[in-house]
C-alpha cells in the first residue's frame, strides 16, 4: 500500500505494484516519512514549481526504514539494518558532478518528484526498493522519528556551509519552519554568537527558541526591523528560509555592511522583488543554495549522536493509512511544523 497522488487534493492510499529487487538494491520497510513543503504543493496543486504531475506517483522524499531484503551486490547492508534514504541519486559524470557539486547534477534521480518522466515514486509506501548506495546505515536502536529528519537537516547543513564559518558571528534567519529551525540548530552547533529567527507565528518563534535561537522577531511588528535597517543592519549573515518575498527583503535589510545573505527558501519567481540598493550600498554577498551536497551522511550522524535534537519540530505523527489526516494537520501552521507518516517499522 502507498499514498499515491492522482491530481490536486487527490491523494489515495491504495495498493501499489510490487517492485523487483535488483542486484545492487535493497527492499525497505518504511519506518517514518516526513511531509515537506514540496509534498504539500504537490498535494494542493499537483505540481511543484515547473514540475507538473503527468501520471500518478507516490509522494515522499524524507524517509527512513529497515532493510528486509538485499540483492547480491548490495554491499554493506543486510536484513535488519536501519537506514535513512538519500532521495537524490546523482550520475557522477555530468559537469555538476565533475565539479564536485553533485546537488547540481544534470541527471539526478530524485524520489517523490515529478521532475522525471516517468515520475520516480517516493517513500510513502509500506515497502520500497532503492539502490543500496542511497542508504546511510544508522544504529538499530535509533528512533525513526529522529533519523527521518536527515534530509531536511542536510539542506540546513549545506546552507550553513555555503555561508562560511559561523563561529562568533551574528545570524538572522527569516522563516521559522522546518528548515529555518534546523538552520538555527546547525548555526548553534557551528558556534554562532547570536541566532535571531524572524517569523510571524508565535508558535514557530517559540519553537525556534527551543531549537537554538537566542532571540526572535515578529516581522509583522515593523518597528524592530525598520530600526535594524535604519542602523545599517545588525547581522553578519542572513538566511532566507521562508520562501516568501517579504522574508527575503527583511533578511537583506537586517544584514550589515560586508555581510552575506543566503537564499535557501524557494521564492516564486513571478512576484519576487530584490532590495538591490541595500545589497549594493552595503556590499552584501548573495549566496544561493539548493538541496545538499555531500553532507547527507554527516547530517545523519549529527542526529544519531545528539548534536542536533529535532524533537521540538516533530509535532505530529500518523500511520501511513492516515495520510489524509496527516496532510490536514501539516497545513495547520499554528500547531505543526514537521508531521510524520509512520510505517510498520515504527
């Protein structure tokens, strides 16, 4: 059984075809899968940006599970192993991969995405087959509710590494959702001195404080941001994680001269204005980030060893068969940040 998208708000929990097991592949029993913003876009609109649904496919690109069967060439894995799955399988030979930027792979196979034709099914299935190289093994006792956060954490870790050293730096993050909170936690682990999160939701601001923020801003109360802007900015580095034009503008306005603005959220290109005058007169470097590059295994280790605790953002969990209830909950931004779907292994 799996959660298969057929059209806008037409997500069906239904039988899915059994997959053959290749020599270098493993069959996994789902432990947990996260609902991401892109999954929500697919659910609501049957598209994510330029990626449009052409045929039904199973959603989900944040998943962990337990190996139940291995092919003869699936080196390093055995039935019973607990793994977290990297949704991106890169080719290793295109210009992006050869340049050491595999996240820009021209031929990436990304699970739970309509970017491929035919689409590549994701992890919202009781069992699924993936190549062994996608899997990162974790200790058997590690809760799925922790390691399933590896994929979004890897996005945060990549963003922080793109920004450069944070030790002793002052950081502002616009957007207190999953990625914003995980950037806060990663910035804390990297030694940032001040970590301020801006979000209009009191619930998300409180959660950001639990995830490592030192202070928060309500951007609907404009006096604070206007004062920071008038003073020439107060932060060395700003991370835009809201995917919102207003958030991006606030982020730039709060960065001081000679600082950096890191664009993490996916902002619709149709309505985005950029405060270039602030960037030019303050000589602010604009850095963009996309997915993650080579930090997936390290991100899993940060969760396993407790350097990052995702507990505050994991706000709800439902069985896979309750996928409609789970999606309904995920849209309640005053109660939930990361909602999980649990498989038989949880």
